[in-house]
C-alpha cells in the first residue's frame, strides 16, 4: 500500500484489517477505530468532518457506490456510527444517478461495478458535479490504475484497507474540500474567501466581518436553504435556543448592502425554513 501520502500520524492505524477476500472485517469494529486519536488536533477548524459532534447540524452525506454487499454494509455501518448520513448504491448506473441528482458531500466509489464501471461513473460525474469529492475504492493494485485513480479522484484506497484508514482519508478529503473554494461566484456576486472581499457587478461591498461570514456561508452553499439554527451556529457560534431574531436582523442588514442596490435579488427568505442565496 504505497503510492500515496498518508495523513500525518495515521500510520499506526493503517494496518489492513479488512479481509483481502472482501470477507468479514475482523478485529476492529468501526466505532473502536483508533484513527480519531491519531489525527492531528484541529481545534481551529470547524468540525465539518465530524457531524456527530453537533446534532443540529445537517450530517455530512456520503454516497457509497459498491456492489459487494459485505463491504458496502461494513462501510455503511462504520460511517453511520461516525456520524455521517450514508446511502448505498449497488451498481454504477444507480450510483451516478444518485450522485448527480442528490446533494452528497463525498462519494466512495468502487472501480469494478456492474452496469457502469467506476471510471465511467467518475467521468460522467465530473461533467455534472465538478467539485464533488470522490475516493476510489478498489481491489486493483497496479501502478497504472493508481495513477489513473489519482488523476480523476481526490484520493484512492486499495483494498484491503482498515476502516480507520478510510475514515482518516474521508476526513482529510472533506477538510481539503471545505477549504478549496477560495472564490465563490453566484450570478454577479463574487466572494473572495481568502481576501475576505465581496463584490457585486464589480462593485466592492462594504461588510462587517460577521456580514462577510454570513454572506460567504450563504454563497458557498448557494441553492441550499440554511435554517436560522445553522446560520446561528456557523456564523455566531450559538445554539438554536438563542433568540434567532439576531439572524433576521443580520440578514436584513446584509440585504441592504448586497441586494437593495441591485435589481436582481440573491438572498431569498423561505418561510418557516430559513434563507437561501441563489439566482432566480
Ligand atoms: Ca466491485
């Protein structure tokens, strides 16, 4: 198992526990995985990769495309126990359909699949969901495949692998991906996450730090209705029991700057649900 760089400190947990023949993984149940403790502490990052830590936050959604029932069930169980919302597709066609039509955060993709193989799924997927992170899972072990896998996907794991190893990769890919969009564009709105600058139609918007955070969150998750609870947690770091009026006031102020001067409105209220930023 070489040819990729292992997350720092993950080495100890990386010995193969999943049986090479795809049979029952033994010796370590997913919930006892030690990879948590072997990961670097990431106190400054939001727990985007450990949704179980926050029950009010929508869980990170993982799609497993794997035809081998035992492996699929094992991964599903382990990831669910780690707090992810998991769905399984058992052939390439169904997997591609689910991945292109539903809002997943990550795909685990087997290579040898009925109907459509993993490579084909990946190629089609890249056309419709460019930014969706994919980790290839495969029994194939040749160098050529590994190179091909890494060119197309975000990471590549050769069976057999330990669940702790998979979990470390999943977290690492999600972290990388969470930081990836440095410039977000929605219509004529541009949010530069690195330089902390936002503009519409080329005009720079003067925002407070909280307003910028709120706008960048709405823009990064454009098209997704964000509840007041989620906004409160993400922007103000407060729980839902806090008066959510603070959110409405903040959104009103943000709108005054982002939408009022422009004909096309981007921030929309979804009654009883929250807010969404999108071009309509
Ligand atoms: Ca397979």
